[in-house]
């Protein structure tokens, strides 16, 4: 017997969780740039899931977190807004680093761990909306 298909927004949330878990493993193995990339991707997919849930349409193929926050008229705390603007700016830098060695040296384990922690908090907040 075939299982009922989960709602499409839940599939996006599942992918968001999967990407965040991947980020955790990247963090554990010292692949900090990939951890940050996966954090951004996790937040992007959580926002796209919420977009589907609220707008009942497929989200545009964009990576801009601020676009989705605006479209969804989300009211983030000042701390979450600052973090989202900052991590949004890292999207291109972590996808296509101009100087990977410089980025690797810049993002310490401690700093990346904090990015992961903040991502997890914001991701959970988005999914609760």
C-alpha cells in the first residue's frame, strides 16, 4: 500500500533539516566553508517551505534569503535580521570563493560553530511560523 505523500512544504523542511545535519558533519570534520554553505542552504529551503505553505505556489529559484523574508513579511528580531543579512551575503562567497585558502583561515572552528548554532535557531523559528 502506497504511503500518502507529505505536503510539499514539509518536503522542503525535510531538505532543510537534512542540509543542516550535513552542515553539522562538515563542522565536525573542519570543513567550515562547506558548513557555512550548508547553513545558508538550510535557511533557504526552510524559507522556501514556508513560502509554499503561505503562498501555495512554487518558490522562485533564487538564493536570496532577504527576498523571501520580504515576500513573506516575516518580522524577525534584530538579532535574527542581522544574522540573516550577514549569512545572505556569504552565499556567493561560499559557493564561488575567490580565495579559498583565505576563507579557510578566516572562519575558525569557534566562529563556524556559532554560525551553525544561530542557523539552527533561525531555521526552527522559520519552521514554526
